[in-house]
């Protein structure tokens, strides 16, 4: 991963490129993610010459932990 950190609307923001493998095939892409004031992380992942997908991550709370982890 190669990351570039910055801010958007006063909140942390990162843009990145990545490379890896999928079932033995080399793949690469880019993406971005931003942290909102409520602690959620929203972003988008792009696969070079392929799909793209959005995501939202929320912080876990103590009551959401399973199996003592």
C-alpha cells in the first residue's frame, strides 16, 4: 500500500493504491477512506480494470465483542 494522508472538511482522510493477488493472479487498484465525527469510516475500493465497492465501518463497542475478544 502507498498512502497519502490529508484532511477533508476538517476530518482525517486517506487516498491509497494497493497491489496483491487473487487466486494467484496479480491485481492492483486504489481507494480512499474518510473518518467522520461519529467515528464511522467510509470509503471506496477500486480494482484496476475491474469492480469497485463502497464500504462503511463502525467502531465496535464493548457489548458487541464476542467470545471474550
